[in-house]
C-alpha cells in the first residue's frame, strides 16, 4: 500500500509548479557553482600547487613554510577557505604563524559566502522541502481527501511514510541532477574532479545532505499535522527555517564574543609594543651599567644583550599565544552554540567529510605543530644549534670611549645537501577518520530527524482527520 | 472610505499571529544586536582613543606619523565594512598607504571566526521585516477572493485603486510598529551610554535611515499585493513571494559579487605583487650598496649622515614610483567593486544595504575617503621630508624651519553620505513605485 501512496505523491509533486521552480533554481545554482569553482580552483593550483603533487617543504634551516593545497572538494563544502590563511610559517623560536592573504586581493568587494553545494542545500533545499511538504497533511485534511485515504486499509504511519519518502526522493533526484551537471561542467572545463580518493567523501556528503533535507521534511509533516490550515503551517515553518538557517548560526559568533573574554587585536598589539618599550628600557640600563663599569668583560656584555633580547622575544611569544588561545576558545564556543541549528551541524559534518573549513584549519595546524618538532630536530642535527631568532647588530661604548660592536645574530643556513629533509605529512585523513570526525554532528542531525519524525507520527495518529 | 479600509487592515494585521511572532522576533533580534554592537563600539572607541593617546606620547620621542580612523557610532545600525577594513595607516616614507591595518585583513580574529557573520539592525530589517511584509500581504487580495469577501467589499462604492491603497497603508502602518520600536530601542542604547555622543547630523542620519528602511519594506508590501492580486490561491502567492524573497535576499548579493569577479576581471594578486617587486628590485640594489657603506662607517665610528640622507632620498623616490602602480591597483579594485555595486542595485536588498551603509558612513566610500586623505598626506609629508633631508646637509637652520603637514582627522560630512546614498534611495523609491503600479494594473484586471 505504501508504494501506491508513494507513487501518488510523486506523481502529484512532479506536476506542481513548486517542484518545477525548485528544479530550475537548483540547477541554476549548481551551474554557477561549477563555473565559479573552476576559475577559483585553477587560480589556487597556479598559486599553491597541484593537490596531487607531493607536499613540498622549503629547503632551509632558518624556517620554512607549509602550504595548504587546493582542495578538490571545495565545490562541495568550501568552508570559507577564501578567507582562511593558506600558508603557515614554521619558525625556529617555536611559533607557527599564519601568513596573511595577499594585500592585493580586492578588499573592496563585499565578502560573501561562495555558492557551494552546502550553501545550496542549506538554504534552497531546506526552504523548498518546506514548500513541498507544508500542506501534505493539512491540505489534504481541508480538501477531505485525507479521510478518503484513511478509510482504506492503509495505516496512518504508512500515509506519513509515503509522503515523507516522496519528498525525499524528489530532493535526492534534484540533488543528483544538479550535482551531476556541476561535475560535468567542472570536468568539461578541464579540471579532473572528483579524483578517485574524493568519490567516497562525495557520496557520504550526498548521504549527509539527505539527513539534513529529511529533517525539514519531518519538521514540515509535524507542522502540517499540528495546524489546522496550510497557511499557518507554512508560516510557522518559515519562521523556524529563518531562525535555524540564518539567525542562529550568525548569532552564535556574537554570543561567543560576549561569553569568552579574548583579548582584542589592539590590546594584543599594545601589550606587544609595551614589551618592546621594556626592552628599550632594559637596553638603556645595560648601557648605563657598562658606562658605570659594572660590566666590563666583552663576553659578559654580549651575553647580557642577547638574554635581554631573547626575553623580549619570549614575552611577545607568550602574548601571541594568549591571544590565539583566546581566539580558539571563542571559536570553539561559537561552534558549540551554533550546533543548536541543524544548519551548523550539517556544515560542520560536511567540513569534516570534505576536509575543509574550520575542521581542516585545525588539522592543518596540528599537523604543522607535529612537523615543527621534527623540523627543529632536523635543523639541530644539521647546524649544531638552533638560534631562535635574528638579533640586529649593536654598539656599546665602554667608559674608556672604546667601542664594542656586537654583530647581528642570525639563524644558520645549512649549505649542504638537504635532500633528507623530512616530508610534511599533509593532513589527509582517511575515510574512517573523516567519518569519526563527522560523527557527533551527524548524530545531532539524526537526533533532530528522529524527534521531528516521531513527533509528526504521534501527532498525526492522535489528531482527528 | 480609504480611512475605513486602512483602519480595518491595520487592526486585522495587528491581531494576527504572524504579526505578533514576527514583531517579537524582530524586536528580540534588534535588542540583542544593538546591545552587542553598542558594547563592541564602546570597546573599539576605547581602543581607538588609547591608540591615539599612545601615539601622541610617542610623537614626543620619535616622529612616526600614524593616521587613525574613528569607529562610527551609527555603525550599530549598519556595520558595513567598518569592522572589516583597517583603522590605522602608518606613514612610512618608503611606502605609500595602500591598505589600512587593524581589523579585517590584519586581524587574526577573521581567521578564527570566518564561519560566523555578524548581525546588525540593517540585517534584521533586510531579512525579518521584509519577510513580515510578505506575510502581511501574500493573502491581502487572494485571501479575500477565496473567502468571498472581496466581492462584498468591491460591491460598495469603492474603487479598486482606493481599496489597494487602503490595504497598502494599513499594512504599512502595521510594519511601522516593529520598525519604530527597533529604532527607538537602538537610540535608547546609544543615548544611555555615556561613551557615545550623538551630534545634530547624526540625528538626521538616523531619520534618513528610518526613511530608507520604510522605503525598503514598502517594496515588499507592494510586491506582495501584486502577486496576491494575480495568484490563484494564497498558498501559491506565498510560494511565489518566498521564491522571490530568497533570490533577492540570499542569492542575488552573492551572484553580483561572483559576476563582478568574472565579468570585470582585474590583475591577480600575484601579478600585482610581481609588478611591485620588479620596480622595488631596481631600487633595492642601490639601497643595499648604501646600507653596506653605512654599516661600515658605523663600525668605524665615523659620521654616516650623508649616506643616511642618500638612503632616505632613494627610499622616498622608490615609494613615489611604486605609488603610481599602487594607484592603478586601487583604481582596478574600485572599478570592480563599482561593477558589483551596480549589479547589486538590481535587488531592493542590495539598494537598501548600500544606502544604509552610506548614510551611517560605514560603506566602502567612507573608507576610500580615509585612504585617499592618507595618501594625500603621504605625498605632502614626503615632499616636505625631501626638502628637509636636502637642507640638513646644506643649512641646518633652514631645515628646522620646514613645516610638516598635520596628521589629518578624516570627517564624513552628512552631505557626502547623502550623495553616496542618493542613487540607492532613488532606486528603492522607483522599485516601490513600479511594484505599486504593477499591483494596481494586475488588480484592476483580475477577477474578483
């Protein structure tokens, strides 16, 4: 019996204008996705290298840089990669710095989210699933056809399931059509994507999308069962979609900013400048001590000068660390708060599967930290000692007017063969690792689904038709 | 007769659940965002004042000009680019100003909080109030047609035009409630905060912002009436309007930027970096040679002033030559951004955003003025500095008389803001007019 209901529902939806509009908008956006991805990807490959090539590390013992390769799955989940830094500098003083994006990028253009599959599914699919399903129960109740259907030997659960599956199948069909068109455009324009290794994550993303879409279908069935008129159902659902998809994810960042006491950019710079001022003061005191004959020995002077400089470097490093720690805390809080919205849970899961966005940012940083330990060990083996930072030359005048010139101190560059420089293990997690990382957020989506579908089921069974 | 229709529509809408829920949501969002934005503005103002004070102190010791951009108090209404572009330019003789430092590009916060956009009053108006306008009008005509009331109403001595105007005005009055409450709440936060001082021009800006917001929601009211007049059922009307809404609010702004990048391409960042580097390399060789001489003289404890002057002069020359290339880059950026802005004007949401940002001076136009002023200052400073360096060798007394320009404080007069916002305000009025004419034309011809 359920197949009859399913067929009926599919036939009904396929002939409606709303399904047609859904298909047209979806295809248009996927076409734009394909076209824009190709341009951006080719530019990234030109700048940052081919993702298929081995990760190259700069052969130097005075610091090196690690580059995030272009991600072939960015057409699927871009994760704001165009804002995030692509390069990390590994410094000898133990710090890792992200390299700013070029100052020659057009900052006058508004910073907008890229049209990736995740954006299309989060906004358009969520909205149209609501539009396709809001009158599934209430509409039929008003028209009187629900009673006729229920008077047959078909359970209410089967009616509900039939309606649910019909919209899900249509959404899947539209997604597959749009997705294949996007992939066709990408491949036609000479970018061989997806690569073999990306097929499984891509299929998993499609499955994840179905969880997300199914949630809004369940929610719509719940609202449709609860309300007396279709218009009321639609209005309530639209409010919920606006709040969950647009408002909550953005508010999470604002609330996190209020809850987490992270130092501001200016405060950090001011503290860093204050350390610089302290260093100047300490250097002046050192000169006074030399002038007063308290320190006379050349080696002692060089040592005192070096220690003062390194103390300044260490203090600044500590300030940066506190700043980053504050920002990381803020980010984690914002991500946790955003999980109230299934849209954010979907985005986070998608980023885990596609290895992009904030998830990739953390993996890249962790991999860089692990590599830094190996790199510093390697540098020490090659040049003997690690000089953490460059110090400019200095001049000190002794009481007898003679001058001590202190040469600059530079980290040592090894001139020999560095072909044995360890390779950087680029963070490319396996499928099980990606699934594990996406597990929590996917479980949240499944939980939402279960709650909404069960709710719809219970309400529909108990309501008078 | 119109009066009765207006009163009826107003009271009907006021009692509806959709209005109550939308208004509550709207007020909640505005209260929340204004509370956060005000706190954020106060923090940024405090940082700005501290930075300016520290710079004043520093000037006593070493003259290193810095020009600061004050945060805009009315940024709580429309944040614009205020927090995304820099707020300070350091004047260095060897490098003309190109981008301000501070927020956005130079801030680590952007890296960590990339996934989270911010909300301001303009966002709430753009998303929630426009949706409320749709909710109030999607069944304005179709609903009455379905229930049979429309025939009864029009059987009286009332023209279709008067009926439509009555509907529009009644619902507009309704929308004024959350809009006015939102603006009043924002003002209360501003006025009760001792760190924030509003001037006369600011009040005019707030008034214009209110007018722009009203014009924006009127577009959706008229569009709602137009679709409601022609749709077969209320549900169809709502679906059509929602589709238009999502395309206008969420999709079109993204598409206009994508279209600008692809249809109005500019030199890539790499190409620009290469151009600048090729010019700098020519000068760098000479600079390195002179620096080697200075280091040697310093070691020997000899006088290096002549070579330091030579070094600085060549550095300034390098800065001036590179500046011409940088000006070309800025022109390219502006051209591409203008193209995107013009495309965004096809949507009332784009017009509203542009107008709101321009009125409160948080748009890219205000930032451009700041950068332009700092660049002018840099040219004046370098010119004087060159004279000073030259006289340092020849005549110390004359060198002391050289006056350097004062660091400018960039203001944003109201007239300039209105000028920048004018095209978008005019377009919003045009959109409203066109939608109303369309609704009238469609309603005049439709069956009741």
